[in-house]
């Protein structure tokens, strides 16, 4: 089976002369799956069309924002109406108020919201806010949680049980990362140690309560509760990065789903309906430290962009109970069908699924909760599986560490088709081996 993607190949060659690596975000380069990027020309619902005219069922959905699929008619209409009135004001407008109201209704512990232009910007601002509010400098993060390309969070763990991080990217000074402590996930001993040793200096702990940027590492409720309790005991703030998981659950994001309340929440992806947007929110007491009320400064020319606000309002309004029920039903169907396929092939990989998020995880053991539990040797198999699925018309993320997304535009046929295609690919790989 050989699908023609010569136009995509030609475009990538051209792009490489103008863009770094031919892309504007590294994972799009397809290096992890040993291929060239696919260039898309259009999309509708669950289907994307590439530059060569091939159709693919898309389980990437722009890395999560498109909970209703591509070019949903109602979202397109609202954005079009907003565009006709002006693409950017650099000034307050009604759309900001309307989206803020909807965020607050879904996140009852958020009193005030600040909109920004990306998830990275939301996290960066939340960190600054936490430091300004507490008067402390140290931030605790976790290995395997990605919070965007914020300098102070582009760190990896040191050599001890709980040590200050070291830079994980050139261009990030050690002095910048020197106030960040990196811990392994799901390690209560490390938590106790770092708070006993540094508790009075910790401004905040930041975590994806549902880590979904380095696999889908579902955390124990007891572990998140322990984080909550330690932060309370040491006057530190708990920040939940729900850029991915926010609005993937009916009320309060994953925090509401599991019943652990953070002090600050960062959001993105779904709240922009496919347009660039991020947000962070907290109690009135915490948010009042932020300019123009308080001394902590943060600004943005395109913050609260009217097109993004319109897309966000339309997206959230479409997230009814029926929508969540459909997402959960599709998730259950996907889980049952893919698990059956994996069992047939003696579990060369495993499926991790919660709600509308899923991950084809390398290895056959229990689902990992920590990044160091992810077997590195599984990347080769995933690359082969990814290629085989593409040849059969199914788009998954071009990295074994990235997750899949269901949308309300997917249907039973799409899900069953993915499982059948996976069965064919694994059968073919077994023959090849």
C-alpha cells in the first residue's frame, strides 16, 4: 500500500528553505515517526484532506482544541460574524465578558479570569502571579509534565531525590532554572522531602493533574490530595495546568472530575475553539494582585482577541451534557474495540483512555504514572504503526509520547475503522518481523 504524498514532500522541501526545519513547532516535523510532514489543505468535522487530495480520519484534532471537529458550522459562523466587525481592537469588548462568564460557570472556584494568547503564556503568567502573591521564588514541577516553552519550566531533574532542576534546552540560563525543583510524578517520599527541606521558599507547585503531554499519565486522587494538603500547610499555591484537560470534563476540568481544587488554573486549547487563546484564573484574592488592580504586571496586544473569544463562546456553548455523553460513549467504544485488537496480537502496546483522551502506550505492562516508566523501545513500533495507519487513512499524532483526541464530530464508523486499521497494521508487522 503506497499512498501518493508527493505534493506534501515537495512543499516540505520548499518550506525547509524558509522555515526552521520546515515547521513552526518541532513535533510537526515527523522526525519521531521517520517521515515527512503531511501538508493539509482543508478539513471538516473528523476528516482532513492533505495537499495530495487524500482524506484522513483525524484523531489529532489540532492537538486537542477541536473538541467539535474541524470547521464546525456554528463556530465558523460566529467567528465570521465577529471578523466582519473587526479582527482586533486592542481594547475591551463584550466577547471577553461572555467567554469569562462561561469559564467561571464551568470552574466554580475561579472568580476572575485573564485571557492571553497561548497555553504557554497562561502558565508563564500564572507562575509570575503565584510568586507575586506569596512573595516566594521557588517553583516545584514534575518530570513528564510539559507546561509550554517557559524558560523557568524548561528544566529536567537533577541527580538527587528532589533537586533543583537543570536546563533542558540551550538558551535557558542555569540561573533561570535554578529556582525550579523537579520531582518525579507519583512519588510521595520526594514530595515530603522537598517540602520539609524547602517548604518556606516554595511559591507554588505546578502540575498537569492529568499529564497528557508525555503520554497519558493518569495520577492517583490520593497523590493530588497530598499535593493540596502540603501546599496548604506551607502557604504555597497549587497550580493545575489544564490547558489540555480543561473542558474535556463537564465541570471544573479534571480537577472537578477528581475532586481536588487548585488555587490557580491555566487553560487553553478548547477555550479558543481552534484559535490561539489561553487563560488563567483563581480566587478574587489571588487575582487582585494582578495589574491593573495590583502590582504584578502582565499584558498582551492580542489578549482577548475578538475572533478567539467568539470561537471559544461557540465551542463551550456546544459542550452540552449530550456532547459529553457522546464523547464518553465514543471513548468506551474505542477502548473496547482497540483492547480487543491488542489482545488478539498479545498486547504489543497498551491503550490508556479517560474520557475523550487516549494514548497508545508502548509496552504491555500496567499503564504508567511516571515518565520513567514509559519504555523507550516502544517508539520504533509506534513509528511503524503510525505509518501503517496513515496508509489506511487514519491520522494519529506523529510521536509515541503524544495522545489522541476524540471530538463530537467523530462517529462509530471512525472509531471502528481505526481499530480495524490497527488490526491490519499489526498483522502486517507480524508477518514482516
